[in-house]
C-alpha cells in the first residue's frame, strides 16, 4: 500500500470514529423496563440514566428501593454492568434494533435472571 492510499484510509477511519463513539452512548433520562430475578416473575422498574462526557451512571429503581450500577461499559452492541441488591449481580444486555437492551444477569450463586431496559421516548414521538 502506498503512502497516499494509507492516508486515504486513515482519514476515512478518522471520519467514522464519531459515528462509532455516538453509537456507544445511552440516551439520558428515565428508562423503563423489567427485572426478573432467578425463579421470579418480571417486575416493572425504572432506570435513571445520566451521561456526562465519557461517564455514564445508572440507578435502578424498584419497588424495594434504588441500587446504583457499577463497572458500566457501553459497547457498540451491548451494555455490561454490576449491581448489588444484596449479592453482586453481573449483567450483559444486548442492544436490540429498537435501541432497547435485554439480556441475562447472573448472581454470585449462579442464579440467572433477565433484565430489559427501554429508552425514553424521543420528544415528538
């Protein structure tokens, strides 16, 4: 590959970076969804999502109280985090076409539950 070809590809890659970075941010606001602990039915919950610069904070609000998420990673196709409603729970939620996330959460005892997070409606929808 000659020098001009390398420069062309480098410029192209740099122009695409903002698109990939923006795809890795959550919409701030109140998300809705459900959480189904191991062996239990799904319970409606809300999620307080805050985004500032490169940091994201999420707090789940359930009928039993609020628990902040830690170790949050927003990737192109998934969201991973830990929350501790008594026992540490590790979650991996996959991005769905409607921009919601759904997936499995595993507790320290090996129990598996499910979680769904739906973003707030965009103004005008």
